[in-house]
């Protein structure tokens, strides 16, 4: 059995893990944030702001569409990374069966790229590039085809580029005239090629081991001993020495949390004690006969953010194992540490409390929005001598209804400057008819029209609105006065009328509350049909 250095597929798994975290931070969380635009757009549309409502809706649709496209791309990258990692593991299993005088190096890191496998044996140096594409692999004029079509990338050029980089890294002095033989290995494709293509051996994974053993060549043992440390230095996971706790690992029955592979004595001889020999996952020692001393996942790294995410979002463990995010293993043995239970319990309570706060805030916001849109103004019956109820009825929106909207009407601009809601009524003093009724909220402005006749006005205000029948309760303040417009209309000098609530209250005289209620009732409340 060959001596193995490194972990096959580790780089691909790490890349997929990184992309999966990007999907959570760049896709899932922004999508949840965009949900806030739904009540905003609904509010604008129901309030009559059609343009801005349409803008918000357009931003929401475009943002969701772009996030969806980005999510699909990331999902494909994650799937490709997993497939590539599994292909590298399949090749690693084949290379592991080489004789004892062969050395296999997995996942060698270079600037800007990784080399999947390098085999160093008595008959030569071999660089193995693994591909996971399916289909029939053929050639046409030194070009590789899959099912009769060209690949999207020139794999042969990639093999030679990595070969040259490895040659330059080892240096001409260490190689002593030896050449590196590139191999392109397909783990799932059916290779119909016989012989090299542009100097690269194209093989199926089943023919990889016989091909390496069949090559003729000779490398001195001294040269091999000089090359091994150089290759170990670029292996991403430098785990070459046999584990010193091999017997404990076998008796303890360490099980990989991802593929559930149970370690054996041979595994501890050729793989690191913290590395799964089947899938390459890195995990910590956990012997079943010493569970009371075994550090658990959260006790080993209580401040690790991915561990907290796993505890708060259990569905993540279905996609990526706990060890890929934390580097700590969970074994079949039941942990007896009370610290682990308390950490899990605290995290769950924190998650529940956070969810409760968010749901409560969202519920109150939505309820207030829906109530202000759909709930009509309700009347509150107040008996004489009873305490005044709180402002439980919403004051109507600022609006006005005028009896004269013609071009000859006088423009009337009214601004509330006392910080109180106002009911404003104008009457034709001669015809005894209603000329204008208006509701103006605190500190808001109203623009409408008035007929060119002598008018009398009634203004009513107070701190708490209780409906059209009770107005502002016993604390209602009502003033009335006259405005002469007909004489000004004859001279033609009538301009826009501008007034404030403080001016109207200052110039007006007090009006009995019962009289004000009668005016408001006649203006706003329609009599019920008999």
C-alpha cells in the first residue's frame, strides 16, 4: 500500500463550504430583508402614491430576480465542487493501492491553483488531474470531445501548465533530468482514447493504477528522499506520519460524522489521526471508552460562529457536516458532559427569544398598518361624569370636501400649527348651507377652494379624538367667526386665503360644545334611512 500524504478533495470541499456560506450571507439574508418592501409598497399603493408604490414593487421584483440568478449560480458551483471532491476521493482510493515504494500526495497548493494528485515512485513522477464529467470521451485532431462536443475548457493545456509549475517548483537540480508525466483521469467518463493526446495520458480511473505500474523508468532512492520533503511542504493538509494513538483509535471506534466510516488500524498507519481516510473530513479524537473526557463540539469551540449557526439552524447539518464548519467531530458515543447540554440549551433559548422579539415587532407593525387602512372611525359613548377614554380612535386623514370647485372659487390654504387635530366647517351665512367640511391632522397643511360668498366658520380642536359624535370629549375647544368675501369679489381683489389654526382660534369667539356637535353631525354623519 502506498504512503499517502494529504487529503484528497479537501480543497474542493472547502471551496464548496465557502460558497455555501456566501449563499447564506449574500442570497438568503438579503432575500429576507427584501420582504420588508412588501408592506412598504402596499402602504404606498393604498395611500394613493401609485408612482412610488410602483417603484418599490419594481425594485423588489428586480432584486429578487437578480438574487435568484446569483443563487442558482452559487448552487451550481457548490454542486460542481462536491462532485469534483468525490471524484478526487475515487482517484485517491485507487492510488492508495499502489505498492509500498510509491508515495502519493493529494491536494498540493500553488499560487492560484491546486494540483489534485502527484505520484512519486521508483519508475517516475506522475501528475494526475482528475475530472468528474460523464459521457464518452473521444479525440479529434488532438482535441478532447465529450459525446462528440468540445469541452468548455482545454484540459490538456491545464495538465501541461500544472506540470510545468510543478517542474519549476521542484527545480532542475532536484529532478536531475527526470521528467514529470501528466495524466488526465476521468472518474465517471468512458474513455475511448488509446494512447496519449498531446503528450498527456487520458485514462479512466479503472486504468490509472495499471498505467502507472506499467511505465518504464528509474529514479534513485536518494532523489526520491530529496523530493518528498519538497512535495510535503505544498500539501494543503500535511498529515504524513502514522498516528501515535493507533491502538486507541481502533479500540475507541472513531466514526466519521459525514460518511460514518469507522477507523481501522491500517487507517491510522497511513492517515492522520484527525482525518477520515474515506471522505477526507478533518475531525478530532473521540474514544468511546473515555466519553467523560471527550471534548464535544460546542465545548471545544463555544465562541465559534459556525457552531452557533449550526445550533440555531439545524437544517444546515443536512447540507454540510458539522465538522466542515467547526473542525470538531461528533461520534456515535453519547456525550456525558453537562457543559455541552448547557451550551446547546442556552443557544436554543437565545434563538427562541430573538425569534419572539422579531415576530412580535413584525406583528405589531403589520397590525397597525392594516388597522389604519381598513378600520373605519368608530364612535365611543362617553357618559356625563365618566372619565375620558384614551385616543383609541384614529383621527381621519387630512382631507376636505368643498361645495364650489369652479374656476371662480377662492383658493384656501390652511395650516395646522398648534399640534392638535382640527375639524373645520364653513357655512354660507345667507343660504344657511354647508360650503366646506375638512379634517386636518396636527401640523399638516390643507389646500382647497371656497365659494365667493360671506362665510361663517367653526373650528373644533382637542387633545384626544373620540369620533364624530363625541368629537374631542369634554376637552373639545370650539370657536366660530365670520369671513366676508362677497364685497371683495365685486372689486376683483380676492386672492388666495391663507390661514392657520392659531389665527382662527384667536379671532373666533367660543361656541357651545353642543352646538359644535350638531354642526359636525350635520356635516359628517348621514342620517340613517327610515
